[in-house]
């Protein structure tokens, strides 16, 4: 049976680059800390993955950094930096490169959906043999996971980073003759309000990286509430 590979598409967290919408409300340092904790959660999932893992950093210059993210003892880890272009174009190039290396069933995640559970990954693995593509939508209209047994159709023209992305991606796959399974729904972390949801969603999650992220989210939510209280005028 062909192994299913997990592809982590990520950026190196850095002040002024990481989580710009969060930085606008929390500040650059806080946004960078959140980005680092989010990446740790995605790496936690990659470390638990039974099959091959690919880390795809945003820039070739981050190859050495990406090579340090998982323990050396973790087998079947490849580093494959992204090419230039918009997200859709980068995914198309990355997908072709990985399939050219012999990988066939590919599950793509980013580093901003820590609410993904082992049960979500299991559901994707169960659905993938029976569908060409499998998507887990985000409730803001995007997607938190996209998987396929075949090369993706051209994705460069899709409305990335908009509420129309999830529907457009599914329609694009169907227009290319691919069957699509849509499983459940989750959320990603882009705005301050997402930290409130995160604090609730991870409250009972015992995975170590999630415990750290939960504590961080709670701290920033409380700080935000305190700032609002300090600005109340009577």
C-alpha cells in the first residue's frame, strides 16, 4: 500500500513577518510568540505522523533552519523549500516536485490550525483511498487541510486568503474531473478573536505543544480584556 505523506507548508517565524493581523492587535513580539507556538503544534503532528513527512519552508534560505525542526531520530523527513509565486503557484510546483520523487498520496497542512486532532487525520486517511481529493474547510471560508491522490489542478488563480477559497478549491478540483470529499470543519488562527476560540478549543487538549499554546492564548486574551477594562470611561 502506498504511504500517505504529510506536507507541512510553513514560514519561519520572525518579527515583522509572522501573523501580521495578530501583530496589529498584539504587537510584533506577541505575534511572533504565537507563530512559534503554532508551528510547534504542527510539528507535533508531523512528529506523530506514521508515514513520510515533508517540511516545506517558504524560502530556500530556510533549508538549514527547517532541517532542525524535527528530531534526527525521526525517519523519512525531507526538506523541500517552496518556489516563488503566490500560494497556489507554490503549491503546484511543490506538489509536482514531491510526486516526481515518488510520493503519491499527499496531505498538506499549514502551521495555523492547531485544533486539528488525530481523529481528523485518521478521517482523511480513511477517505483518501476513495476520493481524489479530501478537504477540511475552515469556518472562515478557507481550508485547514487539503489532500490528494493526484496532481492538483492549477491553483494560482484561486482567491487565496479570502472567504471564497474553500468553495473555489473544491470547484477547481471537480472541474478537473476529480472527486472531492469534504470532512467536518475547523478554524485557523489569524485574528485576536481566534485566540479566544483557541483558549476554549484547547482547554482539555493534553498534547504538550497544545498545552503551551493554550497557556499563551489565555495570557494574551486576558491582557486584551485588561486593556479594554483600562480604557472604559465612566
